[in-house]
């Protein structure tokens, strides 16, 4: 199933803007959320084809939100790619253990991200 609608969950207005620009210029419909709680709510309401999840956010962090989405009956079919500044190998392993399909380190390489989305 081709990815058309993407939910970007990030507390940084700059990061959200950069990702929204990149994705909309490449034909994707983009929804945004500013934190984990809002991301879970929008994922359930909008049922996007993909979630791009930041980790370091106030309240529910990206690991917790990813775990919630990937274990909930309504959203577990939606792939999650973690996009974060946390670049340690242990961070990546932990992110994938929460149910993330992939893990990208910020600053995001646009070509790499688009290739990963196209491969879904």
C-alpha cells in the first residue's frame, strides 16, 4: 500500500516545518502533532499511512507514544519511523523494541527519508 498521508510528531516548530515542506513537495499529505499525546490522538482519528516520531518531547516521549501506537488494535498497522537527535546504538535498539519500523538520526537527510518511505 503506497504511503500518502504522513503524521509528523515533533515538539520543534522548526523540525515540523522542515519535514512538512520536504514531504508536501514530494506529494504527501501531512498532518502534524506537537507531542506524544496529540500524536496518538491524531493517529487514531486520521489513520495515517506512516508516523514520523520524535523522541525527546514534553509529556509522553516518542518511545512511549510509539509503544502505545504499535500495541493498540486501532493503530498497530501504521508503521512508525523514529526521527530523533538521540543517535546512540542503545537509543536505536530501544526505539525498535518499542515497535518502530525504522530509526533516523536528525538532522534528517531528505533523500534518505524519502527512500525509506518509498520502500514501505
